[in-house]
C-alpha cells in the first residue's frame, strides 16, 4: 500500500483525496500557492508546502511538483481533476522518477487525450464513433469537403481539447469558414496545439458517461452510468446516476461498450467513457483519463469509493469488486454550486463567503472546501461546492434535491443554487425527458426571485428601523 501521497491539486477534490488517504492510513501532502494559503486542503492535510506567489504557475509545474514529492519521500502523486491530471508529461515524469502516478499510464493519457487517436482506437475496438475525420484536418478546404459529405450541422473540435473548450457547432459552410480560425486560435491558446478535427453534430442527444475501474491485473469493471445532459455551453450543471432515461438493455449495452473501450487501450485506474445517445444509437465521444467531478453520485448509488479504489490500484492491488458484485440502488443527483450569477449571463461572483450553512439530513452529501469567512479567489474554476442527494425513487430524489438546496445558505456571493431549483420544478425534468438542449431551450428558468435568508431580512429590517429613528 502507498505510504505517502502528494496531492497535486487544490479545493474540494484535494480535500476529498485527503479524506480517502486518512481512511486508508496514507499520509497526505498538500501543495498551495499564496492565493490558497487559507484553503481547507492546506488545513486538512498532514503536511502542506507553498509553491510561491503566482496563483496558477505552481499547480502547472510538473517538474517542481515531482521534485518536491521526491524530497518529501512521497511514493505517490494524485493529480485530482483539472490542472495536470491529464498531462502525459507529468505522468511520464512520475514514472521516470519512481513515483506512482495515481491514474493511467502516460502512453494511455497521450493516446486518449488526442481525440483523433482516441476515435481511431475505438473504431478498431468496434466501439461506434460519430462520423467525421479520421485524423486531424489539414486545412479549411478539407473541413468544407468533409462537411459537405457527412452533412451539416458539424462540430469543429480541438484535438487536445477538454472541459468544453475548443468546440464550435457549424450549421453551414459560412459558419464553418468563420469558426475554423477561431477554434484553431482557442485550441492553440488553451492547449498549445493548433490541431482540430471535424465530426457530425448529433442534434439534441443525451449525454451519457460510464465510470470504469481497471487494475494492473487486467480486471475492468463499470459502475454504471451518469446522465450529464443538463449542461450549459458544454459545461455540466446537474449530473444524475443512473440515468432515468435509459432502458435496462441500453444500460447494459453502454456499460459493456465502456469496458470494451478501456480494455482496448490497456487502461488502468479510474476513468470515464463518454457517449452521445440519440434514439437507440450510441456514439463514443471521448474518454476522461482521471477521476471526474461527478464521481460522487456513482459512489452514492453503488457504495464503491472511487478514490480509495484509485489508491488501491496505484498500490498494485486488485480491484475490490468483480462486475457481478456491483449493483446500483436508487438515484443520486449532483448540483455544481458555482460562484456565478445566472441572472447576469452566469458572470463569476468571487469574493468572501460571509455566512455558509451546509445542508444536511438523510441522503445529503456535500463536497467542498469553503467555510464562513473564506475568500473565493478569482483565479480558478467557479465551482465552490458540490451538493449531492440520494433517494430510492426518482421523484423522491428530486424532492430531496429541492429541500437540500433550500437548506443551504451561502451568503456574500451569487450562486447557481436558485437556478437549479427552477430546473427541478420543470415538468420535463421531473418526467425525465431532457437532453443537452434543455438549458438553452428554457431561458425562462432565469426568471426567478432571489430568496432572502432570515438573517438578511432581519438585517434589512434593522437598517430600516435605524434610519427611521434617525440613528
């Protein structure tokens, strides 16, 4: 078993990994930049070390992180998600220095991070992929010719992309001509690569992903699926496990495809295979070679601790479960509570958390790194906490989600919590009839009234009385 793990991340995922390490008797090491000096992961880890004043650079310096891990006697590095989690150079450096990278091998990260290589690998394995280019596009003329062949709409995508960036839908040749240089520019800035590919745009699909686990002994299992169709501009908002929209036959088929995909590339550790579903047609979209933000809901329905399994696999141990051991029970929803203002085009709302009251009760889980008095820095992702609810029935899970969102009070910043309440109340969502167009098709959900917490109301009344009395 690993003895000491450096966590190359911050925020709630770092806290999540620290807790898993603590339960397994593994010593944890946190790293932080000056903006995160008072971060919860710094307070919770067994050891914590500064990476300097720059808020970003330290988290993106693989050589410095690996060097620090060696100096501190760490035998493992967990990258979390984001930052260097899907950086093949980081994984390779760990391999070279004799430190276990808690994720897949560097060559698998490289292959699956290159979207054209990933698509070709899936084709070879018999996993269906969307029609499109077999490799990177040479130029705009090739893109136009292929689009004419497969038909509009099409999607232009950065080959090294991820997280919803470097993607543009094109409904005509005119749009393709306009978007082509934009995607190249965005891909170059975001991923350091100008390579792009083209694929058929599947209109209004369901976005279904499957959590897989694989060990070094060749065992691969799936933990069923998550429905990530509730999203805005390719960014997930609410995730559901299992999907209330799948038949048992579709569920089994997609699970088997995910296992086949992992086996085809010799995958090891935790990963997620993402698909688009339209009717009964399933298409491979991409593979995420890391733990995902929404692993929590898979844990809630299966009882499998995904992060602990990552640590076991990295220690050379076999998976704790066979496929026949894994069952799911009930429904779980995860709400990404972002520091954003939905009424102002989701503009970021960073700042001090003046009061934070965590929701609780049966079937409620919160993964976060915020607390009352915490200053949410403006340098990172806007997600400030993950609210997870579970119930045996779909209808009860929705009701519990509404109650938990109402229980939670996060003051000092704007959040997406009230917006999610509107989604939960919508009849199409309650009937489990939605796809990736749900959010853009329902702009009226933004028209809600801000709910005031009693503390805020009392303060407003006191202020008014004081003004009236001439205080």
